C-alpha cells in the first residue's frame, strides 16, 4: 500500500457531516472533504514554517516535498 492510497483510506473513513439530517449525503460528503482540506492545509503550513525556521530545512527541499516551486512555498508558508 502506498502513502497516497493509505491517505485515501483515511479520507474515505472520515465522517463528520455524513448522517446530518439537515443536508443531502452529497453535501455532507463535500463538507467532510472541505474540513479535511482545511485541516491538511493548516498542518502543512505549520510544519513547513517550523522546519524552515527551527530545523534549517531549505525552501527548495520543502517545495520539492510538496511538489511546488520554492517561490510558491515561501509565499504560502513563510510568515
């Protein structure tokens, strides 16, 4: 099993809004995915900032790990 497929399994298992009688299942699934996206984006931002600031990891290395350009990594995650 790859890291990506394992992550997808976690995504499919996450259910917060599904089952809420006030919305359709499709809307609830989208809300669950949006909650996961927000949480992941926050954790990436915090971790990227911390490793660049406190561990001396270069923005090029961070960018490579995130599959973005170094300029984009600095713009998104440097505070």
